[in-house]
C-alpha cells in the first residue's frame, strides 16, 4: 500500500512519428502513463490505446495552452490513490536507460511529498550517436505529489507543481534525452510555429529576440557534441525497444498551423518571422549570422535593431 506509484504525464498532438517508441519505452518503468490528446488526426490516439498502462484523456482546447493541458494531466493523476511520483515528459523525451538501477532513482521513490527533481536535458543528434547540452542545464521534470496547485505560463512552462518552499534535488546519474533534433525538418517546422505564436502572444517582444531563441541550434559545432553513452540506450534495447531511430515523415502539422495564423492575422503581421516565404533585409542579416557564436559585434547590431517589432 505504501509503494510509490510512478506516473508519467504527457500531452500530445499528432505525435505518431515517435509515440509508439515513447509508450513502449515508458511502459517499462511507469505504473501509469496519462496521455492528454489535443484532437490528434494522425493515428496517435489509436497508438495510445494499444498500451495497457495508458490512461487516455481529451484535451479539447482549440488553441495551444500549456497551463490548461498541464492542469488536465495533474488532475487526472490525482484520481489515482496512494503516494505518487509525477514525471512530466513530452513524447519526444526518454529517461536514459541507466536510471532505474541507480541510487538516485531509488531516492526519488522514497522522497518526501512536495520534493521537486531536476534532470539534465541533453539533445540527441540525428545520428543517435552524439548529443549536446540543453540550453537549460537542469529542468524540473518530476514531483513527489502533495496536492499543491500548479500554475504555468502560456509557453515553455514548468510542467509540474513547483512551490517556492519545495525542496529541490538535482539529479546527475541519469538524464532526460530530448529527441527534438533527431528529425531536423520537423524541428524547423515547429520552430517556425513557435515564432509565430510568440509574435501573437507577446507583440512587445523584439523580432531579434524571437529569431535568436528559435535558431540557437545552428550554432552547435562538432566541438560542442559528445558521444552518447551506451548505457543510455542499452536497457531499452535489452527489453526489445529500439529508441535509436525515429520515423521521418516530412509532413508536419505545424506548417498547417502557421498557414492558419497567416490567414487570421495576415502575412504582413509575420513579415519578420523566419518563414520560408519571407525575405527582407532584417531576415537576411539574421539568417547570415545565425551560425555565428554570439559575438560582441553581433550583440551590438542586435541591440541597435532590437526595437523592430
């Protein structure tokens, strides 16, 4: 009765490209996987229904809303009785396979209610042999639930409750692997959408700031990359789950979402966003410098141009 239940919380919308692998891998360590589906039409729901540990709920929001979907997931998890460790992962994230035999994993399961756990968040390269460090060195992915309320932001929100007084532990022995960059074209499509979304939600933001935020990955060099430890994958392969490849479809729903934005707000509203059809002097400068390591000269130009919105 006192065993800690490990519950994975995952929002999805059209994640068929990776969802089968994610659910097969996560089913090896989670007691329950709560999936909040936002009206997927690519077969994601059918994939989710194949897995006995999945609790599939509907996210009926017609717009992107991180706090709303996080609240849905957390509230559903609290219908499950007993002590609960909540781990919030997107469908393109995998806990490294060495985690489950570590003392840190055992310590999470015995932690006091209200404890927040931060994980390292490396980005896996498309060859699945290399990675580079995530922009945020430690991300709060897990929470020993105590019923605390969760409040989030419109975008890039903390996914789990994180009360100010909560004890926080940084974990070092295992990581959450982020697969966003394993399908580079998908990532680019998603980042075009993010730029448009930020333009709408935060019109006061400089277009320079928005561009830089969603083009940082072009500055990654071979010197920035490290070899993926075999132990990150071996647990999964030994259990018949291959997480060393993904399906590349070339068809991304984010592109359709951007088309809807343009139809609603007009092409001119997004003229400085890094969209395929946009070409102007500002974008020419930004595209020409996006692979540079951020230099003093570039910072000076960005500051000078920063008032453009």
